[in-house]
C-alpha cells in the first residue's frame, strides 16, 4: 500500500474534525498523533505551505507549481477554504461559490468566478415564509424567511459586488498577512485607520483607539476567543478625557483577526435579528442585549441553529445578515 500524500492526510484531518472551522494547529496535532513517522520527516512549514496550496481563496497559492496557470478550482487539490488567519474549512462550491486562478496583466490571481451560482428566483420572486410559520404584527412579506437557499442567494449577491469583495480582500491582506499581531502601535494605527474608513465607523480619534488597543496587549486574548475583549476595546477614553463606546468598531476589529470567534455587530444586523425574533421567536432577547457581545454572539449562534444554517460559517452568516438588513432596512427610512 502506497504512503498517503500530505495533502491527503490534511484532507483526512479536516474531514474528521468535529469542528466546522479547523485551526492549522489542529491539523498539525492530527498528523503528529496519527502519522508520527511522516510528521517527524517533514519541515514545520511544509504543512502550512500545503494548506495554502489547497485553499481555493488563498492568493499566495499561485506561487506553487500547478497553480501557476489559469484554471477553475475543481481539482482534487482544491478542497480547502480559508475563513481566517490560521483557520480553514472544507471547500463547498455550493456555499462558497466557484473560484478560479486567472491571469490578469501578466499576473496570476485568485478570484471568485463572476457569475451567479445556486438558486435562481424567476422575476426576483424569492421564497416566501412556509405556511406553518406564525405571523406576528411585525411580519413583512418583503423579508424572506432565513433558509439555506436564501443565505446562498445573498452570499452570491455579495460576491458579485466588486467594491465589497475588493475591500474585504485588502482588509484580509492587512490583518492576516501584513500586520497579524498587535504589538506595534504604528501597525495598529494603520489597521484602525483603514478599517474605520472601510466601514465608515467614524471614530472620534483613530490615534487614541490605536493607542488604546496597543496598551491592551490583545493578541493572546484574540487567540483564545476571549469575548470580554470586545467590551475592553469598545470602552475608549479619548486623550481629552471624554469616554466613548465604540462597540461596532470593536466587533469589526476583532472579527478581522478571527472571523468565526467574533461576529460583527451592525445596525443592519441588529434590525434583522429583531425582525426574525418577532416573526419566528428564534431566541429571547431585548434590543439592548445585543450590545453585550457574549449575548450577541449567542443570538447569532441560535439564529444559525434555529434556521438550520450550521453549514455556513459565522462570517458567511455575517454577510447574509448585513446585506439583507441593508436592503430591507435602509438608513434613510429608519433611525439607526
């Protein structure tokens, strides 16, 4: 019997994991325990390199032989999808969309295929709520009930919005590749400034926020998924002594380091969660509870479970809620 290739072992490790999102450290431990002879022969960086090679949405995969040519990501090596720094999941085209390696201006790039996938809705008529669902006085027929088809529909829609996807790619490079840690204030300042501009969070002082994050020494807490970190970042005292609560920004800053530990709070997301609570009663909470990050995260998880959306990552649920909320609750028509 021939020895398994490293990519096959990695596929096995991710497939057998009980976690939807798998850390590279978990893969390393799996190989060390189940294939000790092979583990002892490979360089520590080889596992990371093989993961990069197999991640369909990893830009640096084009630096490896076999990925230095134009092709659709549908080979046996295209089985991973990167969801955060050091975090991957099995690639599912029906959820993540189709990816490819394309040649643009004599350079190979990884990109989402620019075509709609999944379910088509004739004449923009999207599925209505099932007949057994109890309607409340807050029911709106223009807001479809959450479902796998609906999430796919809005993720496909998001992937076709080039300004959003380009913005997201730039932020990923900034947070994952250029400045993954938070021990240099100038690097934090760069991340805070670009994130504030990208999301229009309108921080009162970018410099004060960067200094605040630098002083908190957040890296170990980020790695452990410490939920109290959001509150600590959010509670900012400006250099003039004025207190500020930058809750939405704090969730975004943490999320761009570890997307599946830190869902993003946003007024659009809030409105959609409240609507779904009132219509279907998926969870019991008050509007003010969503400003408590631990409760907010639990509500997101209950939302995902109630509507049978467990195959989608927290990041994907984020995008779905935000895009649908933005569409159905435009800021010009209601107070944020």
